[in-house]
C-alpha cells in the first residue's frame, strides 16, 4: 500500500504545485486538505476540508487518514497584514503548527514545514542554514517561532526555508511575477525596488525540491530557492527579456519609498548548497524559471 501524505493548504500556490509534482513524480497516496469547501483543482485525490487552527479537527484528520507525512503548505504570508493582524498571523503561523505537532504524535507522522528568509534581518545575506536568525517583522517572528516550536518538540521533522515565491495557480492571490506580467502586458508603468535582493523561487521548483527531501528522508533545516541571488529590479529586467516587455516602463525606486507597514530584509538571499549536495536538488536560474512560467501561461 502506498505511503500517505496529508497536504495542508493544498489550495494555495505552493499546495497546487506540490499536488502537480507529487501526482506526476511519486507513488505516494495524497490527501488534499484546505480550509475551503472544495479543491480548486481536482487531482483525483481525496479532499478533506480542514482548518489547521482547530486542534481537534487536525487530530481527527490524522486519525482518519493515518499519514506517514504531514506537508504543511498553509500559512499567513501577507507580510504587511501580519503587522496589523498579529493575532490572526500567530494563530495561522504558530498555533496551527503546534496543532500539527500534537496530532503527529498520534501516529508518529513526520512534519515538513515551510519557513522563510524573513527569519533573518537582511543586513549581511545571503544566508546558509547555520546563520543566526534575527527577524525584523512580525511575520518573520511568527515563522521563526514556528521553526522553534517544531525543533523543541522533538518531532520527526524537516524545515524548508524559501523566498519570493511565484508561479501559476488557480484562484491564488497575485504574486510578484504575475503582477508584473499583467501590468507590463497592459503597457502600464511600474515601480520596482533596486535595493532589495534575494532568490526568486518558482513554486514548481520548490515543490520538486520538497519531493527530493521526502525521498531522502531528510531532517533538519534546508534552504530551497531559485539559483540566482539578485535585486528585484534585475529580476524584472530578465522578465522583460523573456516576455518581450518594454523596459522603459520600469522605474527604479528604493524600498523606503513604498512606505510599507512591515520592514523587509534588504540584503537577503538563501544559500542552497546543502539542498543541492544532500538532496540532489538543482534549482532553476531566473531565466529558466521565467521561461517555464511563460510556457505555463501559453505565451
């Protein structure tokens, strides 16, 4: 009988990518779960409506499906709203992970959890897995707290840190790349910061790296992100090259000009060498990932 994976947040961008990749590349039996009544995409897998902030619902799901692995793709990722809606942020990003930890003890399920470069302050990136976290936003603090809860629990687990996730999905919130594509296709001018750097990561790549981690039965922290570490402005220039957009529509600005509620790590980036050497994961570079996105969009 195939081993079972319970995927939380399966209707999100990452959750959909995980379902696509795992359905195609693995023999696992997949159970989609999310807070919505129905799946956004029918992958032929069982769907279970699940609110991971409800401890009893999570325990019931684990008892019902007896998964070997719980893959937690659910999170509150709106960085600015996390500053103003702190209680909800903590409930989704920390308390929900504690619910997964409690439920995992029912059958000794392994938890794979996603975190972020926002656990770092962005003063001297890029960062490897041994770098000392120092979050500067409430979102970053919540994600570090979820990491610490998982580590302190002693549960069988792995933590995947990633950043600037983009890609194509059904009914998913706009992401950096798709927002730019929509604006530039309409020939609308956009402002892009040139003082914030890091890896832009296509969701399909992150999903594939996650599968490699599962296949290796890896534990601990791994950085899985796109190959190139570059400014948001440089990423945008490559996007214009791939899609044939007019670069004159792009204006360079500084992050402080945006007056965002949450501070961002500026000199960031995740070093992926550990994932590459231990998991056999080869991340796409920016041009490769944008060409893949263009193919998905049918352009």
